C-alpha cells in the first residue's frame, strides 16, 4: 500500500517532467533567438542551435536530459554555460531554509490556534483566530512584504529590508536576514492550516465516540487530546503537506520582494531567457518537493489509520 | 421508600436553544435493581431523557427545568466537576451504535479501562482484570486477548457486548441503555438482550431501557413508560401495559405489534406469467473479469415475480438482499445469469438499459431523507420522471404531480414544499410517488419502512398494498423484518450468505417444516409477552447454547448439534470461532460503513 503510493508519486514526477518539457517547446521563440536577438542572421541562428543541440528531435533531447537527471546531472544552462546543479544547489538550500523557517513559525501557530479555536468554538478566541487568519491570507504577499519592510526595517530598522545572503553568511545572521520574508510567508499559509485543523477537530468532536467519552466522565482536555485529536490528524496532515509544498514552490514573489537568492528567482530568469534546461531543472525540483510532501502525507494517513495498521 | 430510589427525575424539561420543548414535565422514578423501559417513536424524547438523567444535554439542547436526583444528590444544583464524576462512575451509558461509539484509534481495553482509572475507582492493572472478568461474563470470545483489538476487528454484536462491559467497568448504580440492540440482526439481538439482562441482574444495577420496540422491552423491563412528543402518555407495570393499555395511543402501539405476528396475505392466482424473472444470477463487487479475486455477494439466485404480486426477500445484514436489489436495478451489473422483464432479457448494467426499461423498473429506498434532493420542491422531484419518460408539457406535468400526490395520500399544497418540511413518513410517500410517476410495472422496495416509526411504517405498508390492488404493481420487497413480511408479502425468499435458501408462498415459509435457518430467524423475533426470552432460551438449552448454536452458527446446525454444543462449553467456544471464520461474521464497522457509504453514493447517482 505504502509502496504503491510511493510508486505513484514517482510516476507523477515522470509525467510532470514530460509536461514541463512539452510546454517549454510550445513557448514561442527559442534560446537562440532570445540570446542572439532579433537581428541575428538565419545562418548564425542555425549554427548556434546546432552548437546547443537544439536541432536534434525533441524526444531525443528529452531522453538525453532524463538520463542525465537520473545521474544527478541537470546539464548546463544554455545561456551562460554554467553547470545547473552548481547554481541550483545553494539556491535550493536557501529556498528550503526560508521555507523551513516559515514552517517553524506557521505550523505551531496554525495547529495550536486551530485546536484552541475548536475547543472554544463560537467564542471570542475562535472568531479572532479566524478573522486574523483570513485577513492575513487575503492580503497579497507583496503587500504584506512591503508593509513589513516599511514598518520593521525603514521606520524601526529592526530587520534588514533585503534578504541577501551568501553561502558563507553565518547562521545567526542568516536567520535575522530571512525573518521578514519568513513572516510574510507565515501570513500566507497559516489561515488554511488553521481552518482545517479547527474544522477537523470540530467534526471529530461531534462524533458518537466523543460523546461517549464525555458520558464516561472524562475531562474536556482528555477528550480532546485522547479521543478527538488523533482521529482529526489525517486531513490536517494532508493540508499541512500542501502548504509546506507551497512554502517551497510559491515563494517566487516573496523572493523577488526581498531579493532573496532562491530557486524562484533563478527560474523566472530562465523563463525570460527560454533557458529550457534550467526551467526543466527548477520545474523538476519544485514538482519533486510537491510530490514528496504529498506522498509523505498519504503515507502518514495510512500509518495513522488503525484499520490499515491493524488489519482484521 | 425514599432510600429505595436510586434515580429520580422530577418535572424534567429539556428545550432546544431555539426554545422548542423536547421533554415536557416528565417524572421518572427508578428503584435500585429495577429496569424501566422508555418506549416511544422517534422524537418522543426518550434518548433526551436518558441523557438528561446523566445531567447531559446534546449540543443545541438545554435542561431548563426540574430536578435530577442520583443516589440522593441533586445533579443540576451540583458543580460541573461533581456531575462529571458521576458520569461513567455512578451512572453509565450504552449507546445504540457500538460501531460509532468506540474510538476507532484506541484498543478496546484502553477504552474499557479509561473510566475506572480516570475516576480513581481502580488502578489500570485491576481495571484490566475486572474488564476481562466482564468479557467472560458477557461470553466474548478470547476474553483475555480481545481487549487488545481495535473496534473494527470485532463484530457488531461483540462490540455491543464490549460496550456493556465498558458501562459496567465502574460498577455503576444506574445504567442507561439507549436502543442497545436495535442496530443488531435479530439473531444477534436475542443473544445480546439475554446477556444484558443477566448482567444487570447479576450486579443489581438499575436500568433505563430506551427502545421503540415493545416486544424487546417486554423481555427486560419491570415497568414501562410510554412517551410521545416529550410527554408521558402512560406508565405502568410491563404486563399491564401489554395486556391492558389504558390510552388509545398505547393500544395502537400494542396492536400494531400484534398484527405483525399474524399472516395477512395469501398467494394470489398465479396464472399470470411472471413479469420479472431472475435466473441463476451471480454478482459481487469488482468486475466479472476480476471475479477470481472478488467474492460473489449473491450466488445463483433465481426467482419469479408475477404481476400484482409481492415477493419479500428477507435475510440478515450481509446476506446479500440489498445487493440483490442493486443487481436487478442494474446498479451492480450481474456477472452471470439472466434477468428478464416481461420476457425480455435486461442488459446487466444500468447505463446500457434503454429509458423504457428504466421506466418500468423503479426503486424506493430505505432512507427517504437521503433519497430526496433537499433543494428541490416535491413538484420538481415527482415531475422529473414524468417529463423524462413521457415528455409532457409543463401544465400536464403539474397536473400529473398533483394527481400523484393525491394517490399517495399527501395534500396537493405539498407540491411546492421541499423535503425538509416533511416528516419521515411523508418523505417516503414522496419517494413512492416519484416511483409511480414513471408508471412502472415493478417497484423494488429496499427496506422502505425500516427507518420509520412503527405506526408510520404501518401506514406506508397500507399505502403500498392499496396501490398494488389498484394499479397491479409487482413489488420486490427487501426487508429484515419478518413482521413486515407477514403483512405485505405473497411470497417470500430467504437469503443467507448470498444464496436463496428457501422460497415459496409466505404462508408455507412461515409454517413447518421450516428450513433450519428460517426457523432460527422466526424464533429470533421477540414476541409480545414477558416470558418469550426465557422460553426461547430454554428451547435452545440456555444462554451458552443460544450463543453457540443459534446466533453465530451457519444454518446447517440441527437441534441435536445445538444441544451438544450447549453441553460442551469449551467445544462450543472453538466451534463458535470456527463458525465465525466461515461466516466472515463481524466484518465489522469499517466494512459495513464503507459499504453503506458506497450504496448511498450509488443511490445518489441514480437519483440524478
């Protein structure tokens, strides 16, 4: 069961790689035209294409590329001949760092307040948690980002406005630099997880076995922690996985606002230059993160289900 | 006298938050060791009273008046903490659906031991020892290890017994039993009923026994209180209520039950060729191609249905009777065999059947609540098949809808109402009207009355019978209730484990010589006298024999084998386990729920 889930994840990844490849082929123009410009003669274009291997059939190019990927080789960028892995590696680490930081803030916040809201359903805590979370998700991320920059770095100078970090930036400094974008991301993802946690706990709170637990004279705290929460976990985990994936994949705008050297910026750059190998590499990395996290959530759902854990 | 009373509710009043009165000035007195039966239809407030005696109100309800005195202490005036500590410890609850009332993620032992440990009655080790003793008393298989299982790993009847053990885990003074056997099959029901009765007697516990079934409560209660619309109608000694009910309402309830014990229909003239012929039909879940791995749910079933005739298909849950309905309607394509409607073979799958066949074969479902689109008016619901099958204009459709409403005994004004504004019985009438709108020849009725209160169900049965006489309809009537069968079916087919093991005129099926399984089914239906349970237990050689022989054994068991099993307790135990393996019995809550959900989904699809 778990193995088939993982297999399905890998298959999805393969399909995604094909889709990305095909889509980049459909895009108007190619690397040669965008690098050499409108004035290039057909002969130079052809020569350049031949040099880059663009004159080979698409299927062949795809297969060659796929073989490389399987060996951990994403090839070289067409535009500047840099090895993609070398550029992508540190950037991906940066992205993961930012996402991890945001997740560390958003997760406890969302789950904690979600449970609290469920326990105090309809009361002030519940409404406040919901309203604040909704407000946060309703504001565009660049707006939140600039708002934070204005207040916390321009007016008060507590945090830097630019999250420029290098590979040699020390950890403490790195954390400090990345705080504002991380907070911005937290704004984005908390609401969804909070609401899901709240609703999932609430729906288990209305089951017959929770009523039974109350009728056994258990305290509210015990009913929630022993009877409601464990059974509310599965849907929450899948939403958390989706949001964590979004933290990695959806950071493009935030990276731009704070000029953070992550994967998102690299990818946008590549798209504007039709640098197919780079786009593909970024796409595969993003898809990989997405699929890994979702597969993880699925596996957790299987593991958490007593019916599957303890077959008859 | 006063010391004798363990639980006392005076002028109890429960309202919804919106102010609707659910329980209106009800007085309940319960002496130590006494069992009081609370009887009533749905909405009579009996469960609300049961919960209120624990000073508990469900979400959206409030206890607004009266006193609740448990063992000399008034609960409403006590602190919340005190109330909490009486629950589970001094007064315990057994719910209707054991499957839903156990936390799916905790072992049974963890759940049974929770209350005694939390209330400080016993330590965990002691509680486990005590729980195992209770398991043994309740004749659960493998009492020493069954506690390590999860709820989905034991059968419904076993789970209900584990819940009884959970309720008794703190040796409470009072136990509230809220329809504890209603969700069980008849054959399992007597077994659980007998064990509950013995358990309560053994511990001298007082009990509030809530049920809608007079015959069941007659076996266990010393006194009966009849409730309706939140008010006490009549309260008295069990024998008095059964033999000499004082109020009209009680008389109606008692008579309805008595009617169910008599046969009312005889076989009509069978000169007519069958309208529906089912021959050697086999089907199951999964496709025929995958049949090698899949299990056939219905095997080699054959029956005929003549015009104007009712064929009842009876059996316990899991016997394949509802699957039979799905096969005939094409919701579940048959793997093999043939189904003919008026001499023409039907395509197996619903999607391949032409409109005209769909029209001639209609269905009425068990749950009218879920079978009607809550956002459509009755005119839309009933008018849809009229427009679909006959392509009539607006005015004509409207006229036909009103005609159909009259036909099923609903006022014409209902045409513009939505299902939410109707009662359960009225909704079922709408379902029948919708089926009739297609002017069918055959209607498959899948437990159409089992979700309804007895008196309402009786009215619906009368309606169905009247329509049959007038329109010459043929019914395939699927039910688990033999009382219903006696009242409506000309002929009966008994299903066991996917096979039709006996069929014939109802009269013949219900008179000796019986097929052994039919006999077991018939004997399992409680009768309206207080000594029935004892008689049946005696007939079967005591509770051990009952459990081993009757409830869980396949039909081939002869009385001799049953007696032998009763003699050798240990042998019976092993046999029982083996039988359970064979039966795949207690497929458990998980499978059942999944199946029900799936059936609901498919039903939903057909509505569209």
